[in-house]
């Protein structure tokens, strides 16, 4: 979680860190001993035929994913 927080701070992204349940893939990985963190976008009208995600939110999420990779990647000396 430390590195996720670091990536979030790098992009000045607000977020909520919460322990979750449900069907997110990360929960299934954790259940089977594989450490994982799930990242959720801002969905609207969840689980309906009208569910949608804003493009700006998708872009921010991809930038966050890249920031996490950057934080996690070994640094060359």
C-alpha cells in the first residue's frame, strides 16, 4: 500500500483506501495467497444497462497505472 500511496501522491490523485470484498479480481488473488490491490474507476449507474465511465477518469486511471509501474520498477544506478 505504501507504493500505491506514493504513486497517488505523485499524480496528486485523491482516493479512498478501503478493505473490500466482492468480485474484484484482486480479492480473488488475495484469497489464494497472491498479493494484489484492486483499483476502481468512478463508475456511474453500476450494474445497469446504462452503466458508464467518463473518458477523463479512464485516462487518469491509466496515468495512475503508469505511476504505480514507475514507483514499483527497480531504479538503475
